[in-house]
C-alpha cells in the first residue's frame, strides 16, 4: 500500500513539475511583453527588440552587430535574435496571422525578397508602413526598395544584396585563350559561343544549374526588366517574348553542354567547389560558396551577367536577397523603425564591420564608398569585387515580383524540365500558364 | 556444390547487397561527420579527422545541449503520458462492453486520415487563447491520445485472455489493480513497441513544436538541424555530426527494446 501511495505521489510530483516548468516560458514572454509596452511609452525604459532571421554567419551576425551599435547610443534597447530558417519564418508568420495570434510574432522579421509582395499584399495589417518613419529609402538600390513597396507604401528596409554576378575560373579561361574581360558586358549569344570553346579546349562546362530550378531563368528575365507576372499580378507566360528568348537561351546552354544540369543544391555547390564546372552565375551571395574552397584562392574572377537581345536588356540582375520588416503587433514599432533607420539605413560602420568576416554586402549605397568595400580580395586575384557588386546593384532593373511569385516560378520550373526533355515550347508554357491560373483561382 | 548451397549463396548475396544499400546512407552520414565540409562536397568516402573541429563548431554556433535536453524532455514526457492514456483506452475498448464502442473506435480511426496541417491553425488559435503557447503542455496535448496507439493496444488486448480478468474480479481485485498488476506485465512487448513509435514520433516532430514553442530556449533538435541548412553556406561536416547526434537516442531506444518491438507489433500474447 505504501509503495502504491509513493508511486502516486511521485507521479503527481512529476506531472506538476512538468507543467509548472513549462509555464515558466510563458511567464518570461509575458515579462518581455510588459517591457515592450513600457518601452513604447518613454524612451528610457528597457526595451528588448526580438528578431527572427536565419544564417548565423550572415544575417544573425549582421543583426547582432547592428544591435551592438544601436545599444551604444541607446543603452536601454537590447536586440535578441532568434535564429529561424526562412521556411520556418514563413510557416510561423502564416500560422500566426491566419489564426489571429499576431502577438506571437517578434518585433522585426527578415524576409526573402521574392516573398515580400506576397506577404505584404496578403497580410497588409501584419506589417508597419515605414514610409514616414524617417528611414532614408532613397539611399538604397532602387530595385530593392521597389520590391517592398505596395500601393506607394514602403514596408521593408533592404538588407542583403542579391545583385547577380558571374564567377569564373580565370585559370581555366586562360587555357581556352580567354580573360575575364572577354566575359564582361557580353550577350548570351557570345557567352554560349565562348563557352563552347572553353568546353572544347578544357572539357569544363562554364555553368551548372539545378534541373527544374527556375532561378537562372528568373535572373535572365529580370536582367531585361521583364517578369512572368504582369503589372496586375496575372500570369504573363504566353506571348511573353522575353520569356521565349530566356527559355530558348537556356535550352541552347544545356544542349551545347555549356551548362550542366545537376540534381540538387548540394550537387550544385559540389560542382563549383570540385571544379566540375568553370563558373557560377547567381546572386552575389554565391561568393561565400565559391570562397569556401580556400585552395582555389587567386583563381576566380567576378564579372556581370550576359544580356539578352531585347530592347530593355541589361547586364545586371538580382537573385535572392532579403529585407527587414517591422511587425504591426510590436509594442515597440517606433523603436524598431528607428533602430532599422539608424543601423541598416544609416550606419556605414555597420556595413564596414560585417563585410570582412561575413561577406554581407549592402544595398545601402553610401556603404559602397567606405574603405572596406575598396579592399582588394586576394581570392579574386586582388580585384575589388565588393565595389563592383555595389555598382552592379545600382543598375539592376526594377520588376514587380507579385503575390504569386513562388507559384509562377514553380510553374516555370516544371515547364523548363518538360522543354529540356523535348516537349514543344507552346505546349509546355500553355500548361504552365493554366496551372498557375488554376492556383490563382482564375 | 549442392543445390541448397547454391540457393543459399544467391540468397545471402542478395541480402548482403540489400543490407548494404539500407545501411549506406547511415554510414555516409557517419563518414561525413568526421570530414570537413569541403571534403564532404568533394565526395570523400573515407573517415576523416575533422570530427573534433566539427564538434567544436557545433557547440560554438548552436545551442545543441539545450536542444537535446528539450527534445528529450518533450519526447520522454509525451511518451510516458501517451502510453498511460492510450493503453488505458485500448484496454477499456476491448475489456468493457458498450454498444457504442465499435462506432467510437471507427470514428477514432477516421481521425487518422485528417492530416495535422489541416487542424494546426484552429489548434493554434485555441492554444493561444488558453495561454499554452511556449509551454510543454501546449506541445504535448495534441499528441497525447493518438488513434494509432489506442488501436495498437486494442488489437493486442484482443488476445488477452478475458478469463483472467473474470477470475481476478471473483478474487476481489479492483479494476485498476487488474490493469496494473495483470494487464501491464503481460502486455510488455506492446508497451515496448508503443514506446519506440511514440518516442520516435515525438523526437522527430517538427511542425507543431516549430509554431508552438517560440522561445529561443525551447528549440528542439529537428529545428536546430533545419537552422543548420538555412544559411548561404552549409557546413556539411557539422550538419552531418548534428544529424548523427540527433539519431542516437532513437537508435538506443530501438536497440534496447528491439526484442520486444517485433513481438509487440505482431501481438503480445501467445
């Protein structure tokens, strides 16, 4: 009987500990909540700004550095970064907004540029309109601020630069009789011709791409100032001359062997680091992947991307990149906006600090004039690549990604797989447009 | 060579190939955990010497200790409570008689067909209103009673000799004593199978802990691993080491209960 009693007592104790232990977390968060409320009333009360972002070496590091800079001037403000993968941020955001539990959102979130329009248009009440917050939006690359602008209201503070670049192995180009200049300011036609020569003489394709991934196609589209959704956000696949040229170019790249298709992202990285291919074309963040093969130092060069042949075509584009948003539920909206304005939108010191160790490039144009950006990079043969990339970023054509950007990209991805496999262009694109329109409920 | 020997030779050759294919990803994971990221990317297939560096980096860049404790605490508590609730339910479904019980069981089994993602948002709204966000109770409540476990215990109870229950009742044993003293010891293999399945599901659960456990200190292992692959540069050596560490508890539990596991799934009472 005693044993029975003892086991019952132990069981009750265990369950009690478990539940009280758990509720501790909510107590803590309610404390933070009350801090938040006080913080908005007076400027000296302690304020903790919570931030959701991903990548500890890149975004989280940048945010923590910005927090340190801001705390120096405002000792009462502390920044707490909660590392959260991008897909998870999207899941948590959607769950919180659709269930009406927006109090579970942090003060600031980082968002992929490709998802900006979708989230701002779908959940306009979830984010703060920063147009009149004092942030100097004109000091950012115009294409980046345009991505977070809906109905003339600016919702996002641009951060991570997604300006497109071509990284090429100069030693392999040399074996084929070329230099980096031969691949600068060229057209896709020239790129393919030269790529064929490189392949013939060295056996190395110039590029790799994940099969079925629309990234490179979208990069080409934006370089011409065109997109797969029109200004009203509707599917713009059929009769889109730029899309036709982009897909023809891609098919030609694959058929000529200048571009080799790989199965997934890991193989893509492997193809670059293992010298299966002689180059990479992507957002400038690909530099981090390229430089991870330290034994290839001095063998790489950076230049702009080839251009298409239509009227609006340029040698500049964007791929990836991200921006900061202030959540409307934040009790410290003003502090959060001021923090972003003073750091990411006003501190050259921040960008100078984060650049050397993280390679985090800004779209804040004054940062490009700082000394850190002019440092030659030994890995890239002593070239001042950061200056180059900042210049490229200022020339990227503006496009409107639209609400159904992800769906449109997926539809194009499915279409390109079919077209490479031999399906007729009109059939594959027609199916892709139908599929997208179905998803859009049209 | 006799016919039988030839038959065995081919059977073993086939089994060895299939075993190797099954084990290969696990082996590759362990090999990768000992190599640098660049070596993994370049396809190195032999054990390396970078495991200490990978471990140091894993500890420096993540809260792996906290995540392991969180995952273990969540999974262990959920397993204990879930087993108590579901075994009682399974036992009751079989031993006690009621004209509605088969209908209720069918309804329960139907609930297995509703994907969790469909009920997540209403659950989140409800839990938010009850202040259960960021609590272990909030994490556990939706999975304490699962149709699968109740079904597993009910099926096992089918072979449980009802005469023992009747004899015990005549002897004057209380219902709860019949359950704890007679049913539980006989059903050990079913409990072992249930522990393995519940612990593994709780350990690997991703979506619900992601939305309900928002606090920085509540991070679980699957979420930590998801963060490791979210960056522009992925350190594959560190990633594989984290994945290896994450699989250890489930492997240990499986091997400890392996003997009983198969019996439990096929039926505990012979």
